[in-house]
C-alpha cells in the first residue's frame, strides 16, 4: 500500500459513486469526511468516502426534484429556498416575469446589473430585450 501525504488545499477528485450514502449523492461545502486515496487517471482520487468516524455523509441540502422531495429546493421566481416550485409560488403574482439572478421584477436576466462576465452586455435602456414588457407587481 502506497501512502500519500496531503496538504490542506490539495485537489482530490471525488466521484459521486465513491460517496457512502443512500439516495442522491453530494457533499455540502465544508462537510468533514474521511476517505482512502488512490492514484487514478485524474491524479489523486478519493474512494470509500464517509463522514468522520464512519458516520453517514449529510450531503448538500439542495437536491434535484425526484422521488425524495423532502430536501429543500430553490424557487426560480422568488429565489427563496423552500418546498415549492415556481408554479406554486405564493410570494409572486401570477405571470410576473422576474430576473433569475436577483429576482427583481424591474428587468430580466439579460439586463441584470448583478450579472457579470456571462458574454452578454446589459442594455442601457432598461428594456426587456425588445420583447413585450411583463406585468408589474402591485404594491
């Protein structure tokens, strides 16, 4: 068995199939894990990834919709984490168009001032990309 000495910040490839957990496999940012290391095609690769002391991995709190819907999802209309999809969003009026970056109803994603480096320039007129304006949200 070869021993590898790792430094904090070393990159190690982790394939989702190496995560020892049921269902959708993912790691949450900063989640402490222990694993075996092997030299693979991509360099150092983790295998048999568990939580510290062999406890199950918690995983990321956001999961794609599927059979297990108890995890939080993010509504693309209001931007809130919760247990609803945009079609059932109660925070925004029906048919209100919103920016998917900052969730403002004043502009769409193409004109978002918070969007950076996406290969599109924000228009200076504040229009909605030449399309019809969407309905405004009442106070």
